[in-house]
C-alpha cells in the first residue's frame, strides 16, 4: 500500500523534500505515519495537523492506498 | 473567487466577484507585509501554500460567510512566493446589504483564513529566518 506525502514549510526543510511516495502497512493511521516518517518527532514536539485528500482529519484517521497525505505545521497565512 | 497567485494581487477582479446590486456595502481588507517583527528588521517574506486544499478551505470560509450573514459574499486572494515589504500578501473583499455585516464578515474571513487555510510564512532577517506561526492557527482544534 502506498500513499503520497506532502511536506510544507518547516517540515519540508526537515524532510529535505516537498513530496514523497511512502510504503505503509494496511492498518496505518495518519498519526502513525507521521511518527514513522519523523521517528523522534522533528526537533522534539512540533504541533501538526493532518490532511488526507485535502480534508483535515484527526491523527487516528486510517489511510487507504493512493491517499494524498499532508502534514500541516502551524499556519502563517494572512 | 478564491485564488493563490505569485503575482501582485489585483483588487478589481476580486471586488467584481462580490459586487451585487443588493449589496450596499463593499469592504476591501488588505494584509500588508511589514518591515519589522518584535524589534527585528524583516528583509522580505516568503509564502508557500498547499495548492488545491488552500483554495478549498477559502471556499469553505466563503460558504460560512453566506450562512452567517445572509446576502453577504466574500472573495479572497493570497499571494505566494516572495512578497516585498509594503505589498499585499492577502486581499479579502466582502459585500453585504449593510456595512455591519460587511465589516463582521471581513473580520471573520481573515481570522478563519489564519486558522484554517494551509499557507505558511517565512520571515527573512539580516541574520536568519523564521517560519511564523499564527496565534489563531495554534488555537485551531487540530493542534
């Protein structure tokens, strides 16, 4: 099972890329994927929101094959 | 109209998107890039967005405005990429039958944008840079 992950702003800089295709286990949640990608958390605890297929979801949201995932660090628009 | 643009924001098309014969008030809000933050000189600002989701979240704000203030409309544009000091990073135009609703809708729209629209801002100083966090964003239910 594969999902596409988008990284933005501070997380993009820490990941070293803006987008990646990641192989995941079938029962993985979006919060589990975040811990998988950033095992110790990037520089400790960074508050983050999650989006799947352009909709905000909770960390317990289960992922499906082909999902578009985004880790959303604190916003700065305006 | 809910758009991201790398170019300087033109206000007229945004205003035209919400002007209606029944709207007695049209209000333009411009968010302008500042040359200082907490005593440090800001050289420039860089915005990035999540295309697709950002416009969709702006459209949701538009729908909320319609429901909260009947007869009102909102359109907005947010600039991405490098924005020189003194230029608009965001323009929000509201229209409503009367000015009270137009002012309320404008305030609601900018606050909601800061809380929910996936856009990020990097402030670049002489000696470094920082990704800025909106206070409204940190209060969002997801954090």
